[in-house]
């Protein structure tokens, strides 16, 4: 067993963790990023093959490195993975991959934290939890367990391509971005039913020139209007954290054109091994793709930081009740843009400054 002390430990080398490390490094603060996956970007590589960003390359760069390629192209999942790897390399960020933090607690003397990493111990003054916007623990409703064994079931995190599915009708549960993308893709090959609530839509075609006008306005609103400081932002925060955001690229008319039957209902139970909806309908299907999202799993953090709604009790990522503990990359950490590449850099900079400020103060006082 080894023990190492680091000023700031960043848990997770996705966009949030890397942007935080970038800003800490610029402020001259020591940090180490630990990442459970073997390779930076694996959190993107594992998504379904057809995933393309809805944010164009020009808006998807992190601070200090523009996203390469045509500014109005929409990068695929492997492009983003490669970009994140390049980002860490270019800025020489201290990342240790293949390293999962399995426990985090206060040090016995009350100052700083102790993190367990396999057999080893890391101690730190600050810790930034950057383990995912909505969490990374796949969530499926209880009904999944009661479905007939002959029905092929996949969570969206396991879905890669339509060929994984059995012949016959496919039910996609959850009309989120991934749900709409997957229903649209599967419907090209087989009968598809989408079940889920309508979360609204941004009324512009993602393939049109009109997007070049609408997107900057949308990002301005996401960054400066829909924030935790405004009533409309706080309402949006609840909606996004619990129901997801509005439809962007794939919309109702695209799904209809492909013959997707969209039922605005919920799967609430099982009848004779088949899924039953809250309107009483029972669906005779061969496959289910559960696009029902993820849950935050903070069970490894031995500190009272999770509120009744399952989200950390923070504001802008700062946990006032646990000095030195921060979160980065949470959905609506500060604004609607916190959830995406174009916004995470601002949140990361805010946290890095918060972390560096007391340290600078200590130097001034001590020196
Ligand atoms: C279908 C879909 C479409 C999307 N489209 C867009 C888009 O168009 N534009 C956009 O900007 N964003 C998009 N997003 C993604 C959004 O930006 C994600 O929320 C993003 O991946 C969040 O980055 P993150 O760094 O907060 O977390 P993640 O990317 O989830 O990274 C967290 C990292 O933490 C690691 N980790 C977790 N627990 C531990 C632990 N205990 N110890 C060590 N490491 C740990 C994980 O392995 C992971 O690598 C999309 C996402 C999806 C699913």
C-alpha cells in the first residue's frame, strides 16, 4: 500500500474533470485527475455508434483547445473521445487512468480528505467530483425484471446498433435525446414504438442554415438566462434534472416519417410477460431499449452531501457544508449550459478560482 498527498484530487477525466485540471494548472495549483477507465474518452466510445453531437464543433471545444474540423460539423462519439485525449496531452494534464476511487472520507484530523484507490490511499486538501452529468449508473424501471425472458432487453448504455436486436417490434422507452436517436435509427429497419413524455422541442431543423442563427441565441439563453439565479432557470433546472431536455435534432416529425408510433405514456408494470402502460395498454414486442437514463451513485462518498432529490447539496459545485469538497459537470450546476461542452469550462474555472483563492490567501498570510 502506498500513500500520496495531492493538493486537489479530481475524480473523473471527462470534459468536466479535464477542464477543472486545466484551470487549476493555469492558476499554478497542484492537482491529479484519476479516471476509472483505461483510456481517456472511453466514456464516449461506449455510446451507440451513430451518436453525433447536437452542439457543433465550433461550440464544443474546451478552454484552451478549439475542436478541430469544420466549425459547423457535428462530431461523432469517437471524435469527442479523441479530442478529450488530445486535450489532456496538449495541456500536459496529470491524469492517472485505470484508477477508480472506491471510497472518499474526511481525514481523521478533520482537515482534507482520504480517497481509497485500489490498495492505495490518496490524501488531499480538496476534491472535485467530476463523475458525470446525470451519473453513470444505468437506471431501468422495476418492470424490466418481470418481462418474458424471450424479450431482448438493452439499456441505452449497452445499445450500439440495430443488429443487436431480435426480429420483431422494438419498444424504446424514454423520449430523451438517446431515446429519440435510437428509435429513429431502429425504425429504419423494423417496427418501432417509442414510449415517453414529450419534453418539448427547439423549433429549428438541425440540418438547416437557420441553425447558424438560432444556436448562438440558444447558447446565450442557456448561459445567461437559464441559470440558477433566475426563476425561469430554476424551473428549467428541475425539469432537466428529472425529465431531460427538449428535442433537438430528431423531432416528432422525423419519427413520424419513419413510422415510429409514439405513445405518451409510461411503462408501469407487466402483464403476461409483456410491458403494460399507465393507460392500460399491453405491448406485444420482441425488444426493449431502455432509454431511461442514469442515476448518480455517490455511495462511495462517506460524507452527508446528497439531498433528498438524490443530487448533491451544492451551489455552482461548491459544497458549503463540507469545505474543500466540490462537484463539476453536474446537470444545471449553474446554468443550462453546464450540462454540455460549451458550458462546462465556465463552471470549471469558477471552481478552480474558489480552490485557488484560499490557497493564495494562505501564501500571502504565511509569506
Ligand atoms: C446521447 C447523448 C448526446 C449528447 N450530446 C451532447 C452534445 O451534443 N453536446 C454536448 O456538449 N454534450 C452532449 N452530451 C453529453 C454531455 O456533455 C455529457 O453529460 C458529458 O459526458 C458529461 O461530461 P462529464 O465530464 O461531466 O462526465 P463524464 O463524461 O460522464 O465523465 C465522468 C468520468 O468519471 C469517471 N468516473 C466515474 N466514477 C469514478 C470513480 N469513482 N473514480 C474514478 N473515475 C470515475 C468515468 O469513468 C468517466 O470517464 C450527450 C450525451 C449523451 C448521452
